């Protein structure tokens, strides 16, 4: 019987025992395998499993399945579909074709899933099941009692790496790759190094998926469900030869493992560890990590769910509004009365543009229009509340300085007029926009039905801003404002007169920038 050198500890362990006599595995009346060379594997807290030499398998093993599973002690298991008595059992048998040294005695041998294996006749075994396996210690205690107190993924990553080392696991580098729901970044990779004890966070864009460093990496292998990776970096026998392993070896690494961190929704994230101990990781080491990996995964999932919620709310509602909703303003009627400058920017001639350009080119143009206007709003301290068809509604809260809010809104409007009417940077004379600006007291909060809420602004100023944009189209002015917006800039603004606006009770005096105005600065 072969037992890993660390088996005297009360940690995770494996033991492989040869079986004497003929061992027969059956499925009903059908023999799956019969062999004089079968072996019995005992593993902590798992049922003992019989493995057969492949030459002694009687059942028909069909083409190898794409299914893979990973064990940090045995390696990556590949599967066959099994045909027995005319019935096919999907992924019914497995084998470790390139077993890790701890399980080298079963390399290439075949075992059957419980739903296939009806019975197995064992004449004699040299050893019984491993009868202990309650894993405990500082790391387990900390994970169960204190890990939840970590305030960020970075703090959690650093603490896990430190606890592993304190518990005798020689980790010199650890990374945790968590995929995200973010329009710009593919995920967040938290990388801890023993050299400085710090965690560096990387946020690769979606270009990562086509980058050679990812395409030929353990991260992609694990994330695609192909099983985990375990490689002795000093061994001449390399099942995996990812470029990063050479870098880690050159940096003093001796052993490497990459294992899945699955989330409850099926998303496969990846945790990698490199050891610098001369003997690498032991079975007991990896058993400890493997046993608590599901809890570690849930801790990261909590952070990720909040981060995803924040990213999605910011993307769909705007940064300020998203923060308010995430902060608990989720009931119908929640909101505040605030003074604010309101900007309404409408892309002119949309129907004509769509007809001339075609749907896809028009959508590309519309996205570019929204990109330009949103960047400008953010540049001048405002927030885009929503896109309404081909229009942008933005808000510039006044706080304690109404004059500054008006100035920022007017500066944003003039910058939009400049950039959009220059053809979004492509000198396209067909592109025009109409912008209306107003200032006043609005309600900033949730309105809607019980099933569908919208976080928006309600008040006369929002209505006036939209109507002034329409008025500008009639009068031939691209930016039209109320007097409150124009105040302080009368030398550079011209009155257009008083107008009755649809659904506005009082007449409104409208103003437009003088022909030579390009920016308003404080």
C-alpha cells in the first residue's frame, strides 16, 4: 500500500491498496470489469473507490466526453460514456490519465460512477477505509469565525494567504480571478506575493479573452470548465506547460495549483497558488485548501454581488443615482427635493439619419452620440439620468452654489454643441443636436408602479428644459436656456423673447448664446 508521506497527520490523506484475487464490477447482470490487478483507493471523508486496469474493462467505453473534474491530489479526471446492455450512461466512467504523484498508483486506471456500478465483488483488501478526516486548525477556525469581517476582496486575499502560511502551507504567491458583470472590465484579479505581503488588483478589459497571455493560461483552462491544474514546477514530466509556469519557476516556485472557485450561479472563478517549499504542496496542504474552498468562494461571491450590483446600477442609472438606490432608496416615493440645473439634449433628424444610414450604422452613431454627451456631462460635474430615445437627460445639483450648477450646465451644453455639431469628430455636417437648459426645484427620486420603478427628476424645470430644446429647433438656435441659467452671462447671452411653452403655465423668457460664445468658466 502506498501512503503519502504526510499521512501521519490528522489532515487530508490518500491511500491506495492492491486487491488480491479477482475483483468483479457489475451493473445488473452485466460485467463492467473483471481483474486480478484492481486497486482500492481510500480518501478522507469519501467512499473508497475501486480502479481497474483499462485492459480488464468489459463494458464499452464510448468516445471520451468533454467533461472534466479536478482533484488537487489526483489530477484532472477525463470521462467516457459507458454502454451497458444497450443503455448509455453519460460520463459513466473516469480515469486520471496523468495522475499527480500522490495518486500515481491509479494512473490510467478506470473507475465507474455509482449510477453505473451496481455491485463490486472484492475478495480481499490490504487496508480498510481511512477512518478519520475532521480537518481543523487555525485556518478553519478563522474562516468560520472571522473571515467575514474582512472589508474588501483585497483584505480577504491577503488574510487567506497569511493564514495558509501560518498553518504550514508554503504559499509564495496566490491569485484569485473573479469574473465580473461590468461593461468595461472582464473581472478583477487579486494577486498576493509573499515578497512584499501586498495584494495588487488588476482589472483587465474584455480584450483579455483574445490576449495570448490569457489564451494559453491556467486561468482560461480552469474557467472554461476543463478541470484544475497541478504541476510540479521542478519535474521533467510536465502535463501542463503554460508560459506562466516558467516565469514562476524562474522566480523560485516549486509547485503550482489552479483550482475552480465556483459561484452559486455556476460561474467558474479561479484561485491559483504557487509554493516555494523544496517539496512543494503536500496532500494535507491541498486537502485543507480544497476543503475550505467552497466557503472561500462564498466570501468572494458576497463581495462580487455587491460590486456587480454597484457596477450595474452605475451603468444603468448613473453613479450618484446608483449609489442612492444601493444605499436603500428603493421604495416608490423615496427621494429628495433639490435645486438643480436640468439639461435636455436631443439628436435632431433621427428618422432621416436612420433612413439614410441604415439601422446598424445609425445605432453606432447613436451610441457615439451618447458617449460624447455623457463624457461631457461627467466632465462638468453632472450626471446623466437617462437616455430617452435619442435624447439625453442630465442633472447638475446645486447644493450650496446654484450659480455654479448653472455655469457647469451651460458649459456642458456649449461643449456638446461644439463636439456633436462638428460631426462627433468625423466632420459629418448632417449631425445636429438641440439643447434646452433650465434651473429650478425638482423631486429627485423613485416614481412608477409597484412592479417597475424609475429614478428620475420630476418638476417644472425638467419640462421647461425639454420644451426649450424644441423651441430652439423652431428658432434656429442649438442651445436655449432660461434666465436663471443665463444670469451672470448677459454680455454673452441674448434674449430671444418670452414664449408660451406646451404644458408650462407661465411664459418663459428664452436666451441663447451669442454667436462667438464657446465656453463659460467660473
